[in-house]
């Protein structure tokens, strides 16, 4: 919000570029069989293609920046990265509403922010229930948290670079 993404479409486009870069990096997680067994419906949650569509709607191309540096994570850190991505859907509902001031909506320029049919809160609760049901050791729980911290740090770094 501090980046002024609602001041003009160009700034919102920069935000979309950051979103795209993050989601392109984690896209393989949504296709992992081990994660899909633990998190039902995981593949349908992927948003990279919709972010690319939003960029195209604004006359922009997905960034050609190097991808986010995310090692092929073990199960626990991957869960942390997904936690950050899925948690963003809650904030996405607010961003979608505010993007209306730029003429953007779920059908144009902000499709990746469209709420799921079941609603944002129910979608999030389904994800967190599945995540909470995974039997993890205390060390693995720490790895989930570290993965989430790495994901947040990655997004914050990209935001600083994009809006410098």
C-alpha cells in the first residue's frame, strides 16, 4: 500500500510485475504431487497465469527479471512459501476493491485478485485446515516458518526494487 499502487495504472502494473515474479517462482509448488496430496485442490490455487493475463490487459508484458531465488524446497519450507502466497488472497480482496478507482476489476486487470467462488475466508480456512492437519515435527514446523519468512523477504525485496 505504501508503494502507491492505486495512484495510477503504471504503478499498479509494477505491483503486478512483483506479483508475477513471485508466483512464477512458486508455480512448480502448485504442481508437486507430495504437496497436492496434503493440500487438496492445490493446483487450482495457482495464480501465475491470471497475473500474466492482468499484465496483458494493461498492455504490459510479464517481467523478464531473473526469477525469485527459491531453492527447490523440501516439503516444510515449501509449505511456508505457499502459506504466504495463499494468505495474500485475504489482502487481495482489499486490493481488488481499491483497484476499482483505476477502472480495474476481476474481469479486467485484476483477475488474479478475484475471490474464489466459496469466498475468500472459506478458501483460506480450507487451506489452513489442511495445513494444520499435516503431521510435522517441531523442526519441520520451524522450517515452515523459515520458508514463510524467506517468501516475505523475497516479496519485500522485489517491492523495494520495483518502486525505488
